[in-house]
C-alpha cells in the first residue's frame, strides 16, 4: 500500500471512530441541557470579579448624585453600599446627603403607619422592618382573611390572592405546630409574597404566576362556610395543589434570608417569572449580602449568566460533530482528487 493509500485508510478509520463517538455522545441527548449550574465558589469568585470590573468612582458618583436629586432612598442606600464594598471614597458632603436621605423615613410614627398600611411605607427597608415583622405573625394572616371575608359578606370584589396567601399562612402555622416546624418555609414565604404583592414589588410576570398558583390551591367553594364560622379557614386550602406556590415562596424566602428582608424585596421586583426568582435565589446562595449591590452594578441578565456555564457534554458533542465534518470533508477531497487524476 502506498503512503497516500495508507493515509487515506488511516483517515477512514479515524472518521469511523469519530462517528462512533459522536453517535454515543448524541445518544446522551446533550442538547437537552446546554447550560448547567456553576458551583457556589465559582459563582462567588466570578461575581466579585465582574462587580469589581464595573464599579469605580466615575461609574458610581454620577449615579449617586442622580439618586439624591430624584429622592430615591433605596437607590441611594444600595449605591453607598457599593461604594463601601468597592473602596470608593465618597466626598464628605455627598455621604452626609446620603445619610440625611436615609434618615427621612425613620421614626416611630412612620414605622407604625407603615406597619398598619404597607402603602404608607417610604422605602423597602421600612417595609421589611415595620410591615413585614407584623405580617409574618398569625395576626397578619388573620388580617388578610378578615379583609377577604369582609368583602365576601359585603358582596364586593375579593382580592382572592391576598386572601389565599393569608389562608396558606394560617394553614402552615397550624402545620408548624403539628409537625415541629416543617411548614415554616411555606408560612414565612407566603407572608413575603403577600407583602411584596401589596407593596407593589412584583413584576407583572411574577405576580401573574403567584396569582395563578394561589388561586389553584384554594377551595373557593368553601368560602361561604368559613365566612359563617361553620368551618376553619384552613379547610379552604387544597394541600395537594400547594406545590407551585410553595416553590415560589421558598425561593422568595431564601432570597431574603441570604441577603436581608429589604434586599429580598428589592431583588424580587427584578424577577420576571418564577425561573428568574429561582436564579436570583441561587445567586444569593453564593453572593450573600453582596447580591443586591452587585446586581445593581451588573444588571440582572449579566448577573444571572454568571450562575450557569455551558455543559461539558454539550461542548464534547459540538467538538465531535465539528471533527467528524472535517474528517469527512478531508476524505471526500481525497476521493475527488483521485477521480480527477484518473480522468
């Protein structure tokens, strides 16, 4: 066999081997899950590097000045935190202005008004400190049920989701006592969702998903008996259909626990659907209290991209397919050249 024939034979064997390997990899369905989650340490390191590459004095100072001018205390707070984390020295007068902006919404009277009505809260930190601390108790759930049953008896439109979340909270509270605490996540998460919904910190997409999940988990035909005190409020909950709302509530609660209740509410209003809420919760597992400032600096889309990477099997499949095409192309060129030489 000539050297050219030997080379052609070797290429044929390599192509057959590559084709077999490609067929095996493709049988693993590598295109079903192109992206996989990064490890916690990998996310934490990548997130910190990305934020450090964005935040500097030129980026931060104009934004802080604009937030002070517009009177947005939540934006002022997160930018000051970014400055502190990045080691950006703020001018003394600018820092004093930021402190004065934060102090405007404090005080016992302001907190009491916020606790009574979430619409009276001036900023998210106040919602978390004053309103959420009351709403997370059974009193908050009972108040939501009271509002719903009052409207039902008065034959006026009932906010069925607010009522449903209150019922979920009450039902979970009873389950916590009975089970030793295993339903605590659902109770606390349902409260966070109820407060976020009433405070307007949900995107339309996330709100629609929450509304649909809650409405599907409540036995509305039992409302009349509950209103007449003929049945307990918890009997309105269809426990077999609480899975969806429990998952959303769990992500909302996890987000607040990893960061802070105020940061959790702020980050929740960035999530367009439950999948993005879950992604932000995964990011907060790695970034912790740095999540909200970091997302403010990077933007939601870029921050969420840091939590995933292209899967190894997808890269292997892509490489094998490319190699097989190249090998078959080379073999075809051999055959064409031979045919042309003979002619």
